[in-house]
C-alpha cells in the first residue's frame, strides 16, 4: 500500500520535509523524508497542534475597541474579546482601513509580519500582507533587516559584500569535509540552529559533514560560553570566552600574528584596503593600548598562553573563521562581523576552498550549500509607494516616539507616526526586547490587526484577530534557492473551526475595497501554485531537463532540482582575479578600514573594527551574564504549546542553565524554580545545573510564550520564562540599530512563592 493510499501526504516545514496524516480527532503522525540523514525532532510538535485549545477558532474583536472605537488604549493585552461573524468583521476592518487611509494616508499603516510563518512560497504570510497593503492602500511603513542579523546586514556591504553572498554563496559543508584544517567557530555552530531553514530543508547534512571533517583531522574550536554550541561529533576544543568579548580575542590573534610576522602580508597588500590605520590601532600606535594577548586575556576570561597557542596554530593551515548571528545580537554587534573578515584576511585565507570567512555558517540550513541552478518563485509583493521605514528592532521606539529623529547607516531619519499596524505570521512578543515596553508601545495605536492561528501574546494585544490556518491545513509549494527538493505541500487536515487562509482573507478584504482583481489576478490558490511552479519548470526546460507539468508534480509530491557548481562565490572569484572580479565595496577590496563608515562619525561604530566596552556589564546588582539564545525544542516561539516543546519544560516553565558554582552561591538546586531579574523586569524559570556553561553566565532560551502577571508589590513579571521580559531594548549602534537581545545582565534568586498557573495557551475571555 502506498503512502498516499494509507493517508500519508507530502508536506514541508522550516525544520524539514516529511509525510503526514491526521485522524478524526486531529492527531498528526509524521514521517521524515526518506532521504534525510538526520531528521529534525521538531516534527514532533505537529502531533497535537491542530486541535489544541490555543487555536483561534473564529474572528474576535477586542471589547474596548468595539465599544469605544479606534484609539490608543492601555487595556490591550488585558481586555475581553467579542466573537463576530466573518462578513461582519471583514466589513468592520475594511471600513477601518479606509478611515486610516483617508485621514493619514498609507504612511499611517505599518506592515509588520516579521516572522517565519509557513515554509510554503505562496502562503508566506509576510508576502501576502505586504502585497495586500501595496494593492489596497498604495503601500505601508516597512521594516528593514531582521532580528537575527540586524547588525550584519547593513555592516557586511561596507566590508566585503552583501550578507547572502558572504553567508549563503561561499564555503559549503562539502568544502569543510574535504579541505578545512581549522574551524574557528566564534559563537559556535549549534545544530539546533542549522537544522531549520525558512522555506524548508530536505536533507540535514551538517552533523555528518562536521563528523567526517573531524575524522579527517579538521580541528574545531568552539569559542562560546556554551560548550553545546558545537556538537560532540566535532571533538571541539572549548574556549569558554566571556560573553561579548570575541572581538578582543580576534584583535589579540591579529596582534600576535603581526608582531611575530606571521600574518599574510602579500595577501593584505593585494586584496585589502585600509590595513595601516587598523594595524596602528592593533599595535597601540593610535591609542596607546596594544591589543596583545595579555590585554585580551583580562577581558575574555582566557589565559594569555591559550591565546598565544591558538594564534600560533593557525599560520600555514586552511583556516575557516565563522562568526555566528548570536555575536551581532548585542551592543556593538557590528564589530565581530567586521573583525571576523579582517582576521581571515590577516591569515590570507579568503576565497580558498574550506577557508576564509563565512559569516553565520551553521546558523541556518540555508548556509553551506550549493545554489539551485533553476529559480524558485515566490508570491510577488508589488510596489510599496511609501518611502518611510524603520530597522525592524526599533518598533517600540517608532510607536512611542513618532516624529523623533534617529540615525541609520549614515542617514538621519525620523520615526513615522503609525496609527494602524497589520501583522500576519509573526510574533513580536517573541522577537522583541523589554516586553513590558513593547506592550506600552502597541497601546499607542488606533488599531492593531493580527492574523493568527493561535492565541500568542501578540494576538492578545490586538484589536481584531482573524483566525488563520496552520500550514498542515493549506496547500502550498515548499522550496528554497539552495535545497534540491521542491515539495508539493498537500493539505493534511481541514481547517480548524472557522480558520481561513491569509490569501482568502485578503481576497475578501480586497473585494470590499474594490481591488480584488489586482490582488488575486483572477487566480485561486491552486492556480497560483501552478503559476509559481511554472517558473521552475521553465528553468528546467531551458536546461534541457525533464520537467513535469504542475498536475504531474502535484501527484508525484516532489521534484529534484539541479544545483550549480560549488564555485565559492564572489570571494573565490575575487581571489582568483581581483581586477576582473572586484568585491562590491568602495575599493573593490576587503575594507579593513572604511572611510565611508568613518565619515558617519558614529562613536559606537568607528572606521575600523574595534573593541568597544559595553554600557551594561555584570556588576554588584546584576552580576551574571544572561545569554538569551534560540531554543532547541521549537523554532522561535512556534508551537510552544505542542507536545515536543512541552516535554522539555519543568514545572510548566522554560528551563535555564547555570554553572554549579553560581547556583551553589545562591542556594539554588537543580530542578528548582528561580526568579531572574534586573531593572527592566523579571521572569521565572526552572534550573538545570551544568558544567558545560562558563562561570558567571546563565542561559535562558527564547520561545516561551509571554505570561505577564503581577507580584505582591504590583510589579509585572513573566511567569513562564520568556527572557525578553528582562532584555534591554536599544540598538547595536547608530549604524545598524540592530537587536541587542542576545546578552543582558541579571541577578538570580530562588523562588519561594506559589507558582502562578500558566494560562498563556488558554483563549482570552470572550
């Protein structure tokens, strides 16, 4: 009996391709794709998701908004909701969109929807909502960059090239297997991160590639306060560096190379621009402070000798420098991104197979793979007629300070005055920092509209909540630009309750606003899928390859896509012939120093990579570093309520990790509940004691749904363990204005009170 005859159908998620089936009670069974050598266990979160009580089952409108009309309202997040019929709520929303457009124009609307949503290329929620706002309103205030790489995205083009050309089209896992001698993993390459990819992944190759490289003799060095940031298969050397001091370590490595004349002077002279000002800084000629191994040791928590030995082990080897997303998600996050490229240049490794600099390798399954040789289409978003934008991590600043100026990448801009925010497929109460401040920011809006499948905190703070389908309740195409499998994502189950696809919701709104034909182009969902598929089929035919029509592809369930040569991208071409293939930088070379960045005059991002002390460091009040990294049991906060994610919680809370010495000094036992706090806020978490974390550091992953409650003194805290209750909300620098949520400073104490119940997964009253 075939899988389709047994009810099994193909589907895809950000964490892998798979087959699935559901029963009459909505329970889901999944089977990873047969060709996946290391399937992601996150598939287990689908098991009980479809009919979970956290689902939004019908349109809901906040009572205060319905009674009093649009306007700022501090009751958001606490108010009751009123159920409405679809036609009534769509009429209401269409009228509100028209009101805002008439009074404030398209710049009065913010098109949010930052988030991964579905792996499907058509039901990509961000594309759907942006297309709708462009067609119906003429545009919207947008955000640029993202929370993951908010400092790297504007920084890398100043130094070496665009992020995708440095992260995706560069060093592959195949090259590491065959060529790398040393991998310096600043921030690590944790498998929990590299096992997910926006748009899906058919084969998880990272673990096997690292194992085979290590067996060949490649030495991996994990430079992180967390030993788990490299898998045990690598046999990695662990350097438990003090959080936020990676730049100091890199500077010391270059100092040691230069002072011992072991840096690649010929490469620097031929392929780099601005070396001399940087060398003057490293050697202390310009500021009187040599960035020596002894200097770095005092900052990094490593011995001077270990730094010298690391530097001495690199010349003459094929060395790959990797800087993870996590390092640039903190104050001055631009600096490690820049300094990693400079370290690789000093070693003369850029452009060599398995060597050089690959920003963010191991951060996503997108990275370290060959590109496909044929295109993969996505839902076109249309033209945005609004010029105003914000860096995505400045959402609270925009809402709380409309009209105020801010700096960004050499520009002096002003925050727009937004009256309506429209969100679909994202959860800012996961991504953003200082969640109490974020709640105050959303309270300033006239109207907050959210499409959601489940009652996240974002949905609870909305005025209009429209129930959206989960990926298993939709048809779509799963594909990315560098995964060789295109998946026909069949519907596994019927929509729960009154949930609808985002496309169908926007079609109905477009009909009411008189722009249905422009939005839908006269196509149904299945017709759009066939239309998008045609671009890939045409690309294969142009290559002389067999390409089934859409109906045949849909019946087959998948299509193998041809891939391009592993050519090393722009860095390999630049190394081979720097005159014929210059880098897309002002000099055409690696910008060790940047006159452009220097001209901005930003003290928090000078004209060459530098060690810049952080404004928040451990002190007597908040003596511990908090590392708020990505979770291993879910993607972001997706399906936090589901079985696999829940199996890792203790006492219903998220689990933090502490070193035994730090726990003992506070009378904290393994498995107990603690209060994590600073001047921003507080949260509860269960404790796991480990010797695989640096002393003076605690780790609490993001992803727990925000559960704000008040203590006996009336102070808000998150009862569930969301670390963004205590992270600080400010930009990486005036250049990028990226997210700084990776690192904070906190105190931790035992929790002796009654444990508040977790109600985050329960629908609000109404």
